[in-house]
């Protein structure tokens, strides 16, 4: 069954034509970390235990937790698919609206899933899912608030796919025993094609996930690239600085077009428009693709442009 997602620029190309598209339909950084040349062995050989250990250690240092609490996976999406299949099924609560794969994966695994508008409504659930900061509206919860929620549910899953610029929001440094944190590598570092993510949790749960994922579930080049990228703190600091300013710039452009900012993160912004379909069409005619949502006819989400050419095209399309 097809599910609604951003990143479907092929649909835009088939509908509007043209090749020089700017895909702002995701929250993926359009200024990616510069990947260096890798040794031939990284491409030729299966990933060694040493490569896996190096990536795990680099990730733990970035997340502020212990290496034994970290498991690399083939994208956060792999964990979203596998976690609902571990252990007994029951009642799950997903803080909504949010990333739709959580509800879809839980339902497919046999959970009874219900939306929750706030954390208080999740109390008593066998499993609770919070995306922090939230996608698409950027709502956020403090680690203390999530730790309190963990005491009232069977298991807490916190999807921190957009939390890299906001370490103050992360639950990873003080992880409750029944909590699991999901992190995406591709979004902040702008390398979604690597399909790499991390699960942070209790070692026994990680072992279950490792068994479910099978051997060599993450490729060697992804692990080697992530190890180097997560150690590049200068690039990370510069990237956070750029997106902090760029998100405000995007808000001002949108306000000039008559759109109201609903929320967002460093990597994407969400706007209320008079008509989201018409707004998306307007930008698509300038070959700029954006994200609409099936549950709102006014919300439109935009990623952050990555260079002057992209900014100029977006500004011209918004104020044409």
C-alpha cells in the first residue's frame, strides 16, 4: 500500500516536466557533508567488526551516550519497521499529527494504534511514540517531560530524526530503561542515499534488533562516511549556524507571500497558506517541489534552500 511521503520529485517531473528541480519536499540538508574518497577495501569487502565499532563509537560520542547503547541500522526507517515486531502486541499511542510511518508500521505489525494530541493522553499505553522535534510542525518536548512519560507507558520510542541541531532535546544522554531513541544520519548530514540511522537503547533490545536485521545490514561505505562525518564538529557547527539563519530567512520570504509560520525545525519550516494545493502548484511551475499533507488543505512544508541560486528561484516564485 502506497503511503504519503515527501521526496517524490519524480511525481513532480512527470506532472510538470523539466529536469532542474529543487526538491524542498523533505527536511534533508541541501548542503551535504563533503564525502572524501574512501579506500577500495571499504567498497570491496564486507564491513568488518572494526568499521562497525568505529561508527558506533563516533555515534555514541555525538549522541552523548555509551557505545553499547548504540546500534547502526539501514536508516531510522528500518528500526521503525522492526521495533513493532518485537515482543507482545498491545495498545500503542502515537503523538499526532506526525511522521506517518510510525502508525502504519505499528498497525501492520498488529498493534491497536490510536492518535494522541498530547503526552497526557498517552499514559497507560503499552507503547508510546513521540517524534521530537515533531515532523511536520516542529513541536518539541524536554528530556525531563519525556522521562516522566516513560514512567507511565510500557515502552517509549522517541524519534529524534531532526534533533541533531538540538542536542538539548535529546533523551539519549539520560535514557530511561524502557525508552528507545531513533536517530537519522541522512537528514542533518544531507546524505540520505546512504540509508543509515541509529537506535539507542538497552543492550538486550539492541541484540534483538540486530538479530532481526540480519548480518551486514548496514553497508561499509555508510559506516565509514558516518564515522568521519560525526567527528567533524567544525562542519556541524557551521551547518547549525547556517540553518539557524536560513530558517528565519525562509520565514520572512513566506510572510511576504502571505503565509503564516506554523512551526518547524532547523531543517524545514511549516506554513499555513490560503490553499496548499494552489501554493504547491505555484512553486512547482518554477520547478520547486514542496510537501502537502492529506489531513490539511492549508499546510505546506518547505525544506531549507542550499545556495544562492535556490534562494533566488524561490524568492522569485513566491513573489511573482
